[in-house]
C-alpha cells in the first residue's frame, strides 16, 4: 500500500550547503548562485518532465535549449527523443503512423539520435542526470538534462535490450507513443493488447530494476492500470491533461484522445507519482475540456491550480512538451515557463506548493527511481 507523503521543500541554498559539506562544492558549476548580486535572491529553479527543445523532435521553437535553460534557470529538463518520429505524419485528427519500420531501423534511429543529444549536451556543458546525486546537483544550479525516450519501440518487444539504452544514458522511458508496438496500447490507436502485453509488464519491472523512471503518457486507460499494478515505485504521466474521463482512439481530435481520466490521475498520485501538464494552447478553449488558448500562460496557470486542488500539490508538475506542440501552444520556450512561475508566485498559492510543482515533485520521483550515486 502506497500513501501520499508531504516533503519538506528543498532550496538552492540548502542544497549548496549539502554539497559544500560533502566536499563537492568545487566540483559543481554554481555560476548562477555566484553571480547573484548581494542582497538579491536568485530565481526559483525550474524542472520540466517533458521537452523536445533543441536538436530532436519536431523542433518548432526557434529557441536554443542550452541558452533557454541558462537564461531562465531551467536546471532539470527531461529531454525526449521521439523514437518513432520518421514513421509519423498528420491528418485532420492528429498524429498518425505512416510507415512500418523494422527493428533494426528503430534501433538505428534511436541510437543515432541519442548520440546527437549527448554530443549537444557535452558541447553546451549540460550535465546528464544519471543518479540521485546528479538530481540534487541540478536543483542546486547545475543545468542538467534527463535523457528520455518517448516510447520503447526501439526495443521491438525485446526487454533485454533495455540495458543498452540505460548504458547510453536513458533515465526516463515512455512505454508507448504513436506507432504500433508489441509493448502495449496507446490511447490514440485501436487497442490490440487489452492494455500492456506481457513484454510491457516485464518492461515496467526492468526499468525499475535498472533505475529508469517509467512514463505512462500516451498509454491507454487499461495500459495505465496494468503498469500501476506491475510497479513498485512512483510513476509519472509526464505530459498531457486531465479530464473526468479517459481519452479514446474514437475521439475526433488528437488532444481529446490524449486526456488522462481524473480517476487514473488520482491512482498515479496515490502511488506517489506525478502528473505533468503540457503547454498546449487550443484555438477554441473549452471550459469543460482544456481551457487554455493560444499563448495563454494565465490559462495554463489556472489548469495547474485546478489540478493541484484535485490531486494534491505533491503530484503536479510541468510537462511542457516544448517544440512538440506544432503551432498550437500556450508556452513554447523557457521564458514562457518562467512567466508561469511568476504568475504562480503572484497567486495565493503557498511558496512550498509552487516549489513542489516547479521542481520538487519531478526531482522526488527521479530520486525514488534512479541509482543513488
């Protein structure tokens, strides 16, 4: 039985003291802290459970990842490779599969893209988060990325290949995305597995055994329930939105298909997990659905506050999906996300609640899953 817990907020000052006390202070580039003028406070750090900003994915934001992270104190970003990207297209309903890749093609694309991501991170002095200690370093000011895969297609149903992905640095794994996979069913396509396959349930356990955070985004309702039943650690729904009922492949639009039910959001929360809200902006906001318009940061903040009230402050986070929204977005760079934090700070929310949503909750589930050091 898992229960909700309240966590004491972690501040940059307290984390810096921990590293200095452990003799690690000189090894960490706390440039932001060192350059803060006397008598002023540095901005709250931000974390993001799902981003494509930079050199991967449908990069429809002109912003540069490293520049944005440094300019706006986004120090812990889950940076996702779209592992099935070459085989996707769009129709009037949304994203659809357009090709049938072989297992070799899936792995080759995944491996090549992760190599590109790692090279970019090294060239731009972005640290890779692989352990709990490195999560702490990110919260203390070291600009860091969590390498994530938006789906496990590259495994072709063979869970034994997960170790190779772990060795490449993957620390967050989404089970399904848009193309058909032997792992399980997505909410946007007709189900064939009645949730997760045997390989899908095995993958949940294998991720937890290695130290990879399991991401339920894009899963069908049945797949979410089965993943929760197979898990022993907190899971995340990194990006999407929450409604009274689940999305279905029968829904008329892609963003409707992608909704998480309130019942399942509460199940994720009850297991200690976290739900991330994406930065989608729709042309016709609907108060009964996703009520966020184009470039509507205030609308996004309202949805964040609403979800906090529904599932608790310990279980809500940012999952921006920056550069993955196409032309319909409410936020599309980290300057926009900083605006969100400022609006939250100007609201009646307690500072501890804002800290949890802005960075603490994502950091907590990472540390509950990743190797400690």
